[in-house]
């Protein structure tokens, strides 16, 4: 499975994030959970001659990010391996922090956002995409239905919907040094590609899905995989590929003075 599959999946939601960056010439930017670096490279082009630091916990993702960044001849980008919850950022070193679906997995969101706030200059901007609640995302409900009783609820720190409650998330941000929070309701599809087998492999790689399948006997797992395939096939068309409805929050805020 290509590491760039996530960029394809999230393309429609990504466009809303990109429109909200508002990165100025010379801005110093940090990209939280940067993955393969698409958002990092966009920020680097927008902010040059300012620089961008992309941080991620996956060395495999960062290796791909470095390869593409070198191929695009961007010399104002640096990638660092680390968890943004505890990573040692330069204090008050950034004008903008961005993240595309990368801030939902902190074991302690308050600690994480306090650490991010400490890395930002007064009135620096925070721009995030996070999933809304599970029940508002067709793709999650459909996968749960296919898995049946085996559907797993993630442990704290592994929940892609942990910031889906706007009121609770705004409270976390307010307590950790941010103000001016705004939540834009983004309703766009997610695309799992134009190949059913590739889409199935991608969905089986989701942490919740793989945990659910691992909890079943071989026969039960095979039945669940077949139900997953049928679910994906029901959302397939020649024109669009495998598509599900999805809802996210585009969150913007500022570092308090």
C-alpha cells in the first residue's frame, strides 16, 4: 500500500485546511504529525524564506517525506522524529502550527496542546483538521456494521474521534493557552481509491479494524472481511471509486498573549 494513499483519501478535506493556512512570507511553521509531508511542503512554499519543521512518530513516513522534499528541491524544510505531546520544540519558535488529522491520538491532549502552545509565539495561529464524532462519519459507522460485535473501541490515545466534541475540545484549547477558537463544519467525502482490493487492504490496515479482526477466529475473520468487501463494493462507482461521507472540524485558534 502506497504511503501516499492517505493523501488521496483525505483530498477533499485537505482543500479546506489549505485554504485556512494563511501562512505569510517568512513565517516559521510547525506541522504536527506531518506524515509523508504534503502539508509540510505546502507550508514551505507558502512561507519561504521562512522554514517549516515537520514532526511525526513514524520514521517510515518521514523517510518518504524527506525523499519527496528533496525531489522538489525544498531547502527550507526539516523533519524530526517525535511525539508532539512531549517533543522538545524551540520555545516560542513558531508563527503557525498546522495539523491534518494528526492531533487526535495524544494520550493526554491537555499536555500535548500545552506543549504546542509553548512552541508558539504570542498570537501565533493554530490550524487543525480533526474528525467529528464517530456517529457523524459514515465510513466509521459502515466499518463498524461490517465488523459487527467484534468492532473495537480504541484505547485512550488511539481514538481518531477524540476531539470530535467541539465544546470539549474548545475547553482543552482554552485551558492550554489558546483563544479565539473557531470550528468550521466540513462535510466532504473520503476516497478509498478506484480499486476495490486496494480499498479493502487500506481499511484492514486501520488500527480499529485490524484489532477487531485479530480478536476473531480464522473463520469469523474471513466472514468479517467478506462483509467489509461487500460494504466497500456498495460504495463503489466507476466514476468516483470507493467513497464514503465524512465530517471533520476545521479548527482555528490563536496563542494567547
